[in-house]
């Protein structure tokens, strides 16, 4: 199971952490893992491309942590887009993914 935790500060996304594996298929064929990874890394890279390099990123096998998410409208829009995308995946794959918002 993948758990995605989003932590807020002053009503804005400040950090997120994703941990675990979906195990929805064989390695290399796990579509839930592929979808979650694409969303997480795509939007993290988009935040970095905004040239708001305050992000602190930690990665390991089955683990991604991003801290110091900028409070700018652009970065927050990307963060909210990530949450909505992951929640959409969660709707169909709730046994593999849990999205938690700590507001």
C-alpha cells in the first residue's frame, strides 16, 4: 500500500511524503505504481522548474519526501493538482493507495 501524506501550514501545502509500494501487479507491470510515480515526480519536477529551489527532496526505494514547498500561487496550484490526481487514482485503487491531508 502506498500512503501519501500532505501537511499544511496556514492553509497551504508545506510538505508531502509518499511511502510504500502498491503491489497491484508484477514489478514493471504495476499500473498503480506507475501512475502514482508519474504524478508525484512530474509535479515535483514542475515545482523545481518554477525556479523556486527551496524544495528539500529525499528519495529512496518506495519513498519520496518533499519539504519547503513554496507558498506561491503557482507552487500551491501544482501541489493541489497532485492531491486531486492522487485522489482520482485512489477512487479506483483504494486498496493500493491512501491519500491523507493533514490540515
